[in-house]
C-alpha cells in the first residue's frame, strides 16, 4: 500500500510477495537509502558508506570497508580491545553491586560500546566520547525524515521557516570539531613516519586515500563521513540492540532465566568471559534475533518494480516487519494463526524445532 505524508510517499510492502519483489527480484532498484533535504545538509555530497547512492562509487567504498576494515582478520585483531572493554564494564558493574549502588545499565552499555568502537577506529579512547554521543543522539532526534523541509522538499519556504536546518548545522559543526583534529593528528603522525604495525581503521583509510582510483577518489570529506558512519553505526546501533535485548529479557522472566542458565553453563569454570566461550550460546542468539525482528531500515526506489503497487519511483519503501515477522515459522513456512501474537517476544522453539538463525523466507 502507499501512504502519503504531504509530498512524501511511502510504499509499505505488506505482503510476502511484495517483499520478495522488492528485496530479491528488484533489489538493485531499491538498494539506495532515501536522502531528504535534511540529510543532504548533513553530508553535503560526501555521503560516506551508509547513505551513499548505489553505484560504482558506493561499491568501491564498500569493497574497501569490507576487505580492509571489516574482514575477519581485521575484526579478529580487535579482539583484545573488545575483551578489555568487556572486563572494564563487568568490573564497574561488580564494584557498584558490592557498594550497594544502583546501576544505570543503559549509560554503562553505551559507554562500553562507544569505547570499544573508538579504540578500534582511531586507536585509543576519545576524551570527547560523551560529547560525540550527545551530538549523535541529538542528531537522531532531529533527522527522523518528517521535518517540514522533508515533508515539502520542493518548497523553499519550508526550508526558510524550519528551525531544523540551523540545528543540523550546529551539530554537524560539533561533530567535525571532534573528527577534524583526530584526522589531522593521524596525518601528521604518518607524515613523520610514526606508523604502528597494527593500523587502526583511520590509518587504513588514510593509506588507501593515495591508492584510490582517480575516478572515485577517497577524499578527506569522504573519510570524515565514513568515520562518523563507523562511530554511529558501531556505537549507537550496537548499544541500542543491547538495551532492547535487556528490556525484553526483563519483560520476559522465563526467557531471562533460560538465557542465564545457558550463559552460566557455558562459562562454568572460566575465570573471565572470552569470545571463544560465546560461540555456542545458541539460545542467546535467538533472543537477539527476536529483538531485531521488528526493526528494518527504509529504502528508496529509483525505478518502478513489476508486481508492486504504483506509484513507486521516487517513493520511500518500508517493509512491514511487524507483519512479516509475525507468522509462526518452520523452515520458510509461515502460519497465519500466529499473526495475532506478532507483538510478543517469542525466542525459542517452534513446534519442537529451533527457529532458524538465517533464511530467505518472506
């Protein structure tokens, strides 16, 4: 179905057939994320990785990030950082518990994820972590895609009377005030020949900047956008997922007890939490997957898709996750009897079989 918010059209893929047409048959046509006037103010032509339009430039940047930044070898190299930050988190919680103090788990999770991400990206913790997270959270509140200029993109008056552009500019300047000195410090270090054997992600980007194809150059503005993408995607989304998961576990004591029993059984006899001990936590993986089930990012249409209700070109696309994840699944089959329980938290067994962790069902 098609929803219209002023000049903004949103197409909702509310059936498995429509989802299949969009997410598989015409995947390329819907590969780009929508960028409204407010996001254009944020990126100013250097969209980074998340919001870059689908094309050769995006593929080149994605290739760099996949091979040089997010490869299995690179991710494994940051394991000591992750384990150190987990130890710091558990130590802070244990200290608070021993003193009988309340623990703000949301704040501690956010700080833990941000510190782990920042150390992997720039090689050390940032003294501006709290300021960056504040600017990031403020930005996520300001740019939901429903500001006046986004609802009336053809209207200059909407841009003039809205307070959102000014707020975006102030937060953009604040982010650049944090990112620019970090990049400059790494550039000066490279120029002085002080490169460590263990490169962080920013070192890799600066090294590749000189080797990029001139047709799709990796500019300093692109690097800034990629850094902000990496900071935001690794800190905000991971922290939010952990918070959602903890909230769902607290709302479902039976699921909490089962997850606790699995963790305590897997870690019995271990003095510390190591990543090797987590690979067999099958039920906990189901809990996380169930937490993520209702969440899906929007896509933008760049062409018409056969089998999808018109009008589509130029519209924003939403998959009806609540509906599609509602059915009772066995393999790729879905039972309509379970749709009424879509809002429930159902991590566990379905008809005596483990729910699939992966699949291509719609």
